[in-house]
C-alpha cells in the first residue's frame, strides 16, 4: 500500500510533553467501526469491559539506553551518540549511532559523560564489531553481564522519543513517568506507552469487575521511532525486537477465548507479540525469540479482540497497525475527531480503545 495513505496533519500543540496526572485521568477515545467515536476517561475502562475479559500487558522495563561518548581514531576524536536497541549477547548490543558517517568497523568508543555532557569519564568502552545500514551497528563492550548493566544504568539516559526530546531535555521526572507501574523485565529502550495510564487504583477496579490480567514481554527497540522512508509499505523493513510469551500465559488466554471472553491487548507491543505467537488456528502458543512482524491493512488478526493504544505518528508503522485493526477510514475519522477535540498525542498523550473492523 502507498505510505501516503497513512498521512495526516497534526498540530504541534497536540504533542504531549508530560503525562496526565494521575495517570488514569487521561482521556480515552472509544472507537467502533460504523459508530461515532465516544469520549471517555481511562479510569472508566472497567465499565467498557466485561467480566471474563483479559487485559494483556507488556512488562518490559525501560533501561537508560542512550549513551554519549567519544570515538578516537589516529588522534582525532568525534562526539558520538548511541541508542541501544537489542541485546545480542552478554557483552553485545545492536545500536543506532549518530553521526554514523564518522564510524567504521573496528573503531573504539569511550562512553560516559556527566548529565551536562561537560566531562568525559572512563569506565565503559566498546568496539564497533559490525556496521550496517542507517547507522545501525553491533557494539562489543569491554564489560559483560551485570557489570555492563550497572555501567549502562549509571551512565545512560532515558531515550525520550524524538518528538519530546526535540522540545525539552530528559529530567528526573522521566525516570518514573516513562515506566509502567508493573515494569519488571529490563531491556526496552522505549516504553509500552498504553500501559503508562494504569494505576494501582485502576487495577483494583478491574479486579472488582472480573477482568483478568496477564503479562508478556516484548523489549521495545529504538526502531519503533524510525520513520518509514519507503513510498510503499512492501518496501519497509521492520527492526526485530525480542519477546516472550510463556506457556502458562498462552494457555490462560486460549481459555479466556474458549469461554467467550475477549483478549484485550494493552499497547501495540502486546498485540504484535501475541500475533507473532498465534497460529492460523487462532491458538496462542509459547514464544521466545525475535519478531519483526509488520501489520498493515489486509492482515487477519488471530489472537486479539480489542486494542488499547495511544495516538500514533502520521505515516508510522503503528498508525498502519491500528488502521489494519479497525479500518483505515475509521481511524482517519477517529484521529480527526481526536485532533478537533484536543486529545493529546504520542507517548505521554491520551489513549484509545479500538474495536476491530468487521471481517470481510
């Protein structure tokens, strides 16, 4: 499909730079194909679900995966920024480096600057083991395992999305704001943002409603922020992300559907992982490994009945995904309504609860 079909105009003032407080005070747009969008609040979610439904959350935990450092070659230095996006071994990460043209395989990079980037400190060095396309490299660090994790935690920065980072610097509030309350498995470089809306009080109301909670893990990579540069969706390459669905979770979700309940994915990351784990028989199976699934209109969903998600970028793979789920025209109308009515967009913005388009 043509990528420009997924374009729309978004006023700059609609981009949220801070989350709603409390988290569940964010607005929630209920989208049903063939019906007018319905304006609600996230804390009203239990009223929109049925007893026996199951919410599926991504329990990945964001790490401070943005590093700054210096490459020295033949006595000449260059400032380098790195965003880690997928771990390949105890000492190796795939990363995006900027500026990429100043990097070659075999280069050494010394990472570690203070918050004001004024003083380079030693302690975390890496070799560029491989150089790929679009600034992607494999970094082989001198440290490994827990020692490397500790160094990244000390020296790294929370990699705020570009549309926020271009307007303000990361600060102490982001360390908490850009993390779900149930984050557990470290490894993401971007938050599963639909989950940012949940609070302990909302969990209590969902429990009282009889809505189940289940958890999967997909370590969201920096590729989620990469623009689609191709003119046709067939020419776009998705970056792989590592995920896991346990046997127990797969069995529980299959049981939910077998008794008439609905599987509600909280976020596109949960949805993409569940769809990667589901077979043509619509049964969810255990999964452990990378997925680069790319969902566009025409895709037949196998595992998910409802989707809760934030509002996405024009021409992005995520707007393509929601258009596949509820229909392109439905989503264009819903986004138009959201823009006119002052909804807040992107990672710290408001949410939507999407119902699927009728199967053709």
